[in-house]
């Protein structure tokens, strides 16, 4: 099958990135702010310096992790119709922006602090939209106690979507255990959860090459429970990674290999997704720059490295075509976002996000979901075969003839043409002010009328009991 | 050698050569205040202007600041007894429970480049540690950073402690989840969305500078 996916690095360049990553991990290693994880790594063959809190890995150890990591994994939904098999066979899957701290109010347009009601509504909207394949809990539950926010975020999201949930567990092993317990309630036990993990977790190193205590201990706990880990490198060029595209790709690659070694050390065969959200810093402000052209190039390169390692890849974003941008800026951002999605990635993320992912917007989610439904077809595999080349049809039609009602045309019209959904297309073609008005109607209608797949009330209550118990035990 | 050579060295990021250039100027008998104000500070003002116009970028501004600092080290021992006042002292850190420091480091570097004396407490800093450092160093400003929403309450705690201690130290906050509204809520003296803004804010907050 032909694929319109970017090949950016050649074999030699990939070899170099790989060997330089190995050199980094072999000589400099990673800083791990957790004695227990360092001990685990030492047991599995890493060289550990407990004073510096570093671990270095041999190439053999890294190859062993690559050997045990599963090549295919599934992100399960509460509703099996939402199960997502990785690698993605046709087009990438899409996921919402996650854990934003601000929300564009869907009615007033005010950009404000968010709360758990906003989270519930946003997740419900994401559940209703066909263009969204799975979710990150899109908003922080800032009205909840700090030490249990993550647990509320998982539980509120769980009630409002039956799609797969990819959250976080930065607060350590206890927090991870509570999440496992809560999700187990929904599927009917821990063993069932291991068979069908309905949630996975993003675990971010601190670039370059550092792993904080809470996240990494949670990662170990989750790997043992069969919860997929997406070890997301944020290698920001000029800030936490070299300013060059090659440097960003290599740092992200090294961090992914290190994250994988840790997951496989915890539980050989544990599901793991190669993940990167790497881009240069904004050279004018020092903030993250999701509009940088280099973002696409880093996505292309990291996707190829993931493919080389036979790991599912989540290295691209989509959206961030902010409704407030002027047309020319919107054009540049749209081109950039479409290019990034053309990396050999299995997942594109960030839908619904605004303000460099610090915020989310209900209407933006609609725009991104609709745009993705139209754009993802560019990435469909294309059959190049005798059947599709169809020289018999050409002979049939003859010199200067036409194919209008030829059998081949009729058979392949709906199979091979990208036929954009007219309703979607007309929506996203509206001017931004008109779009806002129409999108507002759709958002409110969906929030009023759409019902996510319910969870038994007893289970919901038990989940909140787990959170309350955790609050009492771990409150500061 | 001339003052212009010092000025150019900062603008050309000649961080290894500037010490020699400054020393030559001192040896030639040039007034130390002139070296400082026209050569070094004047050069950083030019750098700041170009940065504001989008002609220079953050890494270049920091490199210029590093160059200026290298030149300043040569001049500093000779400044005692002159009228030159330091810009002010800033205690900076990432709050308790948070290990993310890249934004904090950038702000610290830019404040230093702007002439402030920096006391960097690192990451995972207890509120009391900010207070103690502010007292020990007679700091005019405490700057706190957080990336995680769950660590932000520590900022409020620190603001209360500093104000209850009766210090005149100002407090500014920043980080991705932080807002002006939050700064107002906890009675911090200021908030900045980015590092260049933090420098401008520091200049406004520290009196007499």
C-alpha cells in the first residue's frame, strides 16, 4: 500500500541517531529521582551511581527492552467499539488536548480558570464527536484537593466517555494504585483490567534525560498492572534539548529508549508507546513554540525511529488552529499542523487545545474534530495494484474515451475517492465568527442531548470512596 | 582599546575576550564608572532594545548578558566607594513539590543579565526557605515558579509568610498554570507570562532602580 507519510531520515541518519542515543544512555545515562527505581534498574543490569542518582544502560539492556516490548497493543474503551489497535492500520487516531488549566467558556467566551464541571462537559463533548478517537482528561479539576486532583480527573472522565482515557500519574505509586483500583471497579477486577486496560498514562521525563520520583514510581506500578505507558519526551530545542532538529530528535529518542527500559524492567512485555511532544522554544519568549516549522521535522524523525524499533508512535499534534488567529497566521498554523500529522505516527494529539495547550475551547474541539475528519483521509493507505491501475479499463474505454459510467469507476468511486463530508466541510468553511455561532449551537445541543454510556451508580460511588480514602490517608 | 570596544564585545558575544578588553581600558586609566555605564550597561541597553525589536533572540540576549557579566567581574572590585548602586537582589526558586525548573532558570538568567543579583534556591523549595533566603540576603524580590497546579498553594503560603514577617520584600510568581488573577488572589505583587516580562516586572517592583 502507498502511504502519504513523511520519510525524512535515511537509513544512515537513523543509524546515527540510534548510535548517538546509545552513547548518551551508555555514558551519561539518566537521572532518576527514585532509589527504588534505581534499585530495580540495577537488578536488571544498569550501572547505578546512588550518590548522583544516575543509571547508565548498556546496548544489550536497551536491545533486550526493545525485544520484549510488544509490537502491537490495544487502547481499550469502556465500550469495545472504541477499542484502538496500535499500530494504526489506516489513519492515525486522534486524542484531545490534556490537563489544560484554563477554559474558554462555551457561552460567554471568557478565558477563565476551569473546574471539574468543565472537565465533565468537555469529556462528554469529546465522547459525542466521531472525529475524536480517545481522550486525555482535558482539564485539571482545580476545584478538587491537590493531592486527589488526578484521581477526580480520571473518575470524572470515566463517567463522561466510554472511549479510552490516557491520563497522568505524577503523584507516585500510591496514586497509580488508586487509579488501578478505580478502573478495576469498572471492568470487573484487576485481572480483567490487565486484559483490557481502559486507561493508559502519559509519563513525562524532564528533559534532558531526567525522571522525577512521582512519575517514574507510578510508571513502574502501572507497567506491572498492564497499563500502557506513553513516555512522552518534551525535548524543547534551545531550552531542554539541543537547538538543532537532529539534537531534538536524538534527545527524544534517548528518553524514549530509557523510558522503555524502565517499563520493561518493571514488567517485560508491558505495553509502551514511543511518545514525543518536542519542538523548539519560542526564541523571543522562551515559551514552548507549537507553531515552529521544526516541530513537523522532529515529528517526522521521531516517528521513523519508533517505526525502526517496531513501537507504536505518538509523536504528532493536530489542531491548535486557533479561532482567534488572523487568516494568514491561521494558514501557516494549518499547514504546519497538517504536515505534522503526516509523520509516520499512530496518534495525533492536542485536539481542542488553545494557548499552546494551556487551555481548551469547546468550539475549538468541534473545529479540530471536524477538520480532522476531513483531513485524515489524506493519510489513508492507497492500494497500488493491477486492479487499481486498471489497464483493462483503459483498453475498454479506448483512445480518447471516458470513464464516467465505466464499471471500474462505479466500483471504486466510494472506495478510493476522498469524499469529504459536506456537512463538516460547510461548517469548517464558515468564517470564524459564523463558525463560532453555529459551533455554539452544536456544542450546547450535544451537551444537552447526548448521553455517554452510563456506569452503574454503585461503581461510581465506590470510585469516590476510593478517592475519599486516599484523601484521608495522604492529605498533607 | 576604547569604551566602544567593550560595547562591541558585549554586542558580539565575546565572552572570553571581554575580560582582557576591560582590563586594557582600566590600565589605560579610563574612569571605571564610564567603563561600567557606557561600555557594559550601555551595551546591555542596546541588546535589550534589539531584543525588544525582535532582532535578537533569547539565547543571544543571555550570551550578551554572560559577556557583560564577565566584563563586570573585572570592574567590580574597583566599584566600591563609587556611586554605583546594584540593581537589587532576587531570591528565586521552583516551589515545593515541583521539580520543573527550565522556566525558572531562564528567568534567573535574564534577571542576572539585567543586573540583578540572583539567589537561586533550586527546585522543591519550602515556603520557609524563600523567607529565610530573603532575610539573609536582604532581597528586594522573591520570584516563585510552578508548573503543576497542585503545587501552587505553596505560593500563597509563602506570600503570607513574607508579609507576616513584616518584610518589604516584593513577591512575583509565574509558570504555565499561574495567572494574574491568581497573583491578585494571593496578594502577590506581580505575575509574568514569560521571562522577558519577568525582567520588566522586576524593574518595576524594585524601587529606586
